[in-house]
C-alpha cells in the first residue's frame, strides 16, 4: 500500500509540473462536451478491477510542464464550445491537489472549463481550494458500504463521502460514478442505501452506472500483478437495468455507460 508520505511528496514535487500517465484529446467520456483529458499518475486505492494499474505507482509516468498542457488546451478551445474543457483524471488527481489548484487557475484565466474525476481520497484545505476552481467534480463511489469498499479498494470510503458532503455545501455541480461488479457492488440493499444517502443532494446532476468489464486484465498480466476478479464476468443486461431502476428512484438522471 502506498505510504502517506509518498502521496505528500507527490503533491509537493516541482510546482510547475504534473506527474502524468497519458493524455487524450477529443475525449467524450470524461465530462460534458469534447474534452482534453489529462490522466495523472499515482493512486492510493487498489481497486480489484482497476483498468489502468499502470497508473498506480507514484514514481511512474512522466513530468509535463503545466505551461505545455495549457498551450495544448488553448489550441483545442474552439472544439470545446460551451460545454467542453479540460478533465483531470487518474490515477488519483487529489494526490497532486496543490499543483492542480495552480493549473486550474491558469485554465480559468483562459476561460476554459475544469473537471475533476476523483475517488475523493483526500479532503483538506488544499482540496477545498481546488474544488473552488473545479467547475464539475465526477466523484467515483466504489461502494456505499464501508466494509465492502475496503474489500474492493483496500481503503475506507469515509473521506469520499465527506468530500461529497462538502461539495454539496458549496452548491457546485457534481456527478457520481458507480462501477457495477457482480458479486461485489451489485447488492440491491447497498445500491438502495447509496440512493437514500444522496437523495436530497441538490448538487448531483446525474449518476453514471458503469458495468464492470475485463478490458484492463492484460495490463495486470504485463505488470506481473495478480488479478483477483479473473472469474468474475461482466453483469448481464438484466442486472444492469435492475440497478439502474433502483437508482432512478433517487437521482435526476441515471446514465448507463
């Protein structure tokens, strides 16, 4: 498991550079509109179904100057139109929250929309400052039940839920994301509990239900890492719709990815 001091060091590295894994131009699956997506390196969660295990190592990836990332975003600005912009995903972006605060301010100075795709791992003053510069947060709730969350990710979900509560207090937009894993996160009672917990949140615009898949298994094999869910098959269309029906009782919009 990644030590806390390693995550702190990642946040304090060269303030003008982000440690990134990869970039995606013209992204359409990571926030509204057409987006320039920056996948940062490093994550403390150890999700059993992680499709990008090569993003976990805080010492992996490469450094990229924020000024260069800003230049690329500005070059795409005509494609962003009214709804697009820049999304920072991961890995886990909050491990570089101090640097991302600077970067998001740079983007806002150019009138570019900002979106953060996060598992909510850290909630401190730097995170709160960053969220003020974040137009939309996409919060990945891995499981509502804490014990099941620990089984899936190795860590508690308390900070994730606290971050959601803080975002609600600010009144700024939020999407939820939930991965449906057969036998792990598809229990109706826990999906109901998630809905009950968030039913009165005014900041949540939608929840994205993401069916589990095996597209990243080969990466685990290349990294010589054991993939514990190798016997788990993707959910059936029936089970996906059953979960969606539960969520539709509580959220304005349920989108099946």
